[in-house]
C-alpha cells in the first residue's frame, strides 16, 4: 500500500504543478486532487510523524509567501508553490485527523 501511496503522491504533485503552469482551473480537478490527497495521507504518510509533516508544511507556506519578490521568476514560482501548497493542505489535515483518532480514540501512540 505504501507503494501506491507514493505513486499517488507523485501524481498529485505533478497534476498540481502542470495545471498551475497552464492556468487550468476546474472544480472537478480540485475534488480529484482533494481525494488523492486524502488517499496519500492514509496510505503513504505515517501519522506518528505529524510534527515533521506540520513543520514542512509551515516552511512551504513561508516560502510561498516570499517567492513573489524574486524578479522575473517570482510569479511562476509562486504559482507552482501555491499549487503544491493547496495539494498538501488536505494531506496534512488528514494526517492530523488520523493521528488524533489513533491517539485519543483508539489509544495507540
């Protein structure tokens, strides 16, 4: 299952970056990326590693907010990082929910 999660993660990142570069936006694509993100979180990421996942997500958010200052490439990089940031949002949220359920409802740590 971990191998499927890895390929879904790669596919989600690739689709997010390509659609950001060509400027394509559709509700159905957003819903598909949301579902892929949830499956990636369940099958690929370990919920015990929630601290590291959260820190990586916050660093990505900080980088995303300052990329626009780079001349010429800034808008393109901001678009790419924004797409990756939006794809990883459901992933991080699902990992957090899985960790919370394991810790407080199932008694596992």
